[in-house]
């Protein structure tokens, strides 16, 4: 049923022009894992010298490919052997017991053979139906074709092949000038558009030509992940397969330290790319018609600010009010109250965009329902909640909860 | 807009016959707080000697009446002075600053005058729109009328007056024989049916003629609350006004100790009444068409079992699958994985009713999609998740997430 949904009204106008990253080739094919008439397997081959950092779902029921990636990243492996990434859509190979582990082994072996990369440097991911045995032979038998097609410019085709019921392919990139030279970053993502029995797995692959040590790369990725992908939510449900890999081919500018001028510029650019991809996932949230930025300030600390922001972002009552264009600030108060963070009703203030809605525990004297209602009609909204207690802040992003979400997840049968 | 919704398909056939509790009188009037053409204020007067126990929302933004009740219960007060409970619907008096506190003071003073109970023993609650000043004069000017109408048999009228957009009044009761004599329990509740700008506040008032000390009464209430009202969820959003009061008039059988034969019988009966009322709140969940019992067993401890049960009960993907009559057990696996509880994929088993769906990390060999799909058609469902790790267990209850929920919360404007 993939592709039967209209493109999200919050989608970007077009897939962006992404910089080519020296040392990365892409290919995509239609292997027929589950879908027909579209590509569903992508391969990326990475040059010798590539360092890889990763972040994965913390689910206790994570999938066989996730467990395999975690093991391989922890072991380190030999960067000089290069690396490969193979992703299929249509089947998540999650909750498939020992058969799932066998499928990962078969696929990794075939990728290693086709790309001349050791198995220890082959990373896979699967997204789609849960609990069904992955027909891995359809993938392994397509590998000759895939390897033959590898080309530096095929990143958009790769982004399309990993879609499940995303309504648009997601890409973001940046070329940044540093004192030591240019650094190029290009990334793709999938997630949050889905239909019937699948889960909204998020997969993200980001490539850069920076020459950077793996621990430094991992440090940049982990810290930025907290304020980008871990700051978005569509429905609060966590996938068994979420995977984020950052691959640095080392063919370009050297970055030895994140605090250097080069490092600072690289981190800022990587932040932009990660935030852009994270936003695109929210913009393709199931049934989404509104994009909401929630800024929490004045919390006792960042942890409290995050609790409040995510409590608001995950509240079905806030999200349905958003869908109804209802300036229902009482639901924001409710979500602050239930968040578990320290809050004092009489210090709380709320803004919708620039409009002061509530302050000191009550509706603002200057606020009018008409102003609030007019503001809510925009497709992109900002709400700021100041707790008035300290200097902790956090920003989260979410979409509204509409009939579309129910239609996508309830009206179809698996 | 209250009353415009059809009665929930999960509603009981009729309001139950409840035992009269010696020492409690009820009255209800139409004071026009917000609604017209219906009652919206209820008064209960409790005889001298009444002990009162309470449990309240833990929201950091709880309402003025909740804060007032907490203060009074903590202070104890003089049971020999009797007590009174005044509840209005239509306005929650939450996030109304010092004006909200003044309204509580005005109402308590007027109730004290009309019922000849000291202010320290007057407990109030308000439910409805948030952030609007409560027109308390409409309530205080109705108090003469209310006090004049007080009668022992008017509990159903009281249950009706506290409804906001509940689709049916909720009551449950029990007469239990103990070695020392009969104990009567009767309770009413409101919650989880709502429309547009209100929140689904839950209010529960339970009355008994037991003669029991306040600390013992509080102990019974607090421990049973964990496995009844704190084990239900409609949408995971916590009200600013949730209030549960248990009032023992002391006119009947004496209970000195919860471990005695009388105490055990009383606790069992109180548990039945509280679970019944909690289930009725779920059965009137916004847009609900299915009632789901989630039993988690085999967890490392009860806390882990609760985490898993509530993660399943609050998952929008589980709840939309329920609405779609989709036996989507993969979403159960996802919810177990994200719960934060200890879980081992290869020890997990899932039953839908008596049907074994999954075991040892994979779909059960005996399971058929047809059997699962047929099971899902029932309006009342049970799902059991065994984690295979220990002896911790917990049972939670929830309803499905349907277009009705979106319609109620998004399609109307405040």
C-alpha cells in the first residue's frame, strides 16, 4: 500500500541538490521483498579509510540487524577495509528469532562478496512488516545487479529505496568552509510515513568526506542526536529498528578536534543537516497537517526542559487541538503539569509565536482568543513555554494528530 | 456541547441500584455555570463522625480546589463536625491564579453556612473549561436550593450533575457481609468523555457506612487506587483536577484493622467498587469502541510489569490497531521494547484471549491470522504478555483510539 498516500502538505518542494561525497557510491534496485513496482533495496559502498559512528534504538525488542550493527560498531573493525551499508524496505526482520539472525548473516556474506568488504564492515538495516521471516534470497540474488550499478551520484535513488510509506524521500546536505578547507556532508532519512501493519522506523544515513577519528565522529553524532532526532516525536512510539549511521570517508579535510575552528564548523554543519532531516521526518508524520516547534525555557535544568517539551509534543490533547486549529493553551498547562518536571503555576508563561498567551498562572490580560485562533491557522507553529525557574532549555518538534493518523493506522487491515 | 454525543457502545445497560449509605445526603441543581438545561452542581452532606480519605492528581499545575482539598485533608479537621462535598461541572477553576483561590474560599464559606459544617470540612472540586474565571456566584446563590433538596436517595442525580461530556453517569456499589455485620459501599465517578476545550478530569466519590479510622481508610484507598484508577488510561494525559474521595460515615459496622475478617471483606468489596468505576471511565473513553484488559505477567517485579502494561495501554499504534480490529501483535512487541522494563525477546509470549500468538521471540507455530482477526472483532478484549523473567504482574485497562477521539478533541473549536 506504499505510495497510496498523498504527499504530505508539509513536504519540501523537491529533493535537495546534495554534494557528492568522495568515497561513497550508491545503488538501488527493485528486489520485490514485499512491494512491487518500486525500488526496495539500497547499497552504499564506502572507500577504505571510512570511519563510522552510530546511534540505535534503545528498544528492548530491537531487530536482528540492529543487534548486528551494534556488535560490529563496538568491535571497531578495520577502517582500511572500507565498508558497506545494505538496507531493505518492506520487512523489518524484527521479532523473527534465530531465522532473523540467519537472514542478517546471509545478507552480510553476500554483500561482502559483491563489494569485497569484510563481513565485519557490512552494516544492514530492514524496515517494514514485523514478525515475518525476511525473504533474504530476494536480496542476495539482487546483489550482483546492485554492485554493478554503484555510482557516486545515486543518493536520491537510495533515499527512495528505503521509504516504506513515507510520502517523500528525505535528504539534506551542506558544504562548509573551514580554515583547513571544505567539508561536505550529505544525508538521507526515512520515517514516520506508514500504513497498516508496519512501524514508523526511522533510518538515517549521513556521509561526509571529513578525515576524522572514529571516537571524535561518534562524540559529534551522539551529542547532536540528543537535540535533533531524539527531540522529535510523531506518536511517542519507539521503533524496534531505528538506526542512524554517520560515515566519514576521510578523503577530504582533516578534523582532529571538535573544539578547533574546523571542528566547530563541521559540528555546526552536521547539526544543520541532522536537524533538517529530523524535521523532514516530522513533516512526513502520519497524517500530519501542522509542524510545531516547542521551545521550553526557564527550566531548572535541561533534563526538566526536555521532560516538559516532550510531554507537550506527545500529548494527544495538544496534538488534536493543533489539528483543530484550537488555541487551547489549557492543554499546554496540563502537559506541563503531568511532565514530572519542576513547575510553579504562578511563574509559568506561554507564547504562541510572538503572542503572550498566559503568564503568572493565568491568561494574559492582553491575550484575545481571536489572536490565538488566527495564529493557529498557519501550517508551521511555534509555542514557547517559560517555566521561570532556571536556565534549562530544550526545543522539540512534532506534528498534529489528525483523522489521517487514525485512517493510516486503523482503517486498513494487515 | 455536552450531551451531543451518543452513549458509548461500551456503557452498562443502566445506572445500578446502589445501597443507601446511612449518614450521606445528596442534592443536585442546575446553576448554569456553563451548561444550560441540565444539572451542574452537586452537594453531598456527611454526618458527624465521617472519616475522609483522598487521592489527588500529581500534576504540578493542579487546580485551586485540589490544592484546597489536599491542605484540608492533611490538617485532619474534626470528624465530629461532619463534612460536605460540593462539585461543579462546566469550569475547572484551574490556572485561574489568585481569582481561583478566592472562588474556592467563597464557595466553601457558602457551603459551610448552608450545611452548618465548618469550612475546614468542606471539600470542593470543579471540572470543565480551564483558564476561565469560575462564576462562583452562580454556585453560591444556588446553595439554599441545594441544601433544601438534600436527600439520602439522590446519588444518581449527583452522578449526573458532575458529568461534563461523559455519555453516561457512572455508579457502583456493594453490600458485603462481614462477621461483624454488613458494610455498604456506594460510589460515583465522572471522566473521559469530553468535547472540545475541556480536559478529561476524573472525579470519584465513594461512600460507606463503615466505622473506620481515617489512617486505615486512607491506607485502603491508596493501595487500591494503584491497581484500579491508576491502572487505567484513555490517552495518557493527566488532568489538573483528578480527585478521589472516600467517605466513611461510621454509622455501620466497625472495622479496626484491614487484616481482620471484616477488614478483608471490606477491602475486597471496595476493590470491586473502585475497579467497576475505573472500568466505567474507560468504557466512556473518548470515542471508545473497544475495551481492552492488558495482563502482564512474568516481569522482574511489579514496577516493571506496570511499565509494560501502561506502555501498551498508552501506545497510539496499539490503540489504533485495536480500533481497526487488526491483530497486530508486532505493535505489542514494540510497546514492550520501548517500556523501559527488562525484557528478553526470546522469552516473550503473547496471548490474545486464549490464543497463543507469539512465543520465544517469534510468532507461534499454531497461530493463524484468521484466528487473531476473528478474536479482535469482540468489543471486550484481553491480551496477556508474559515476559518470562520473574513473578511481577500488573493488569491495566484501556480503550481504542478511533476517529471519534479526533472528532471530539479536534473537530470542534473552543
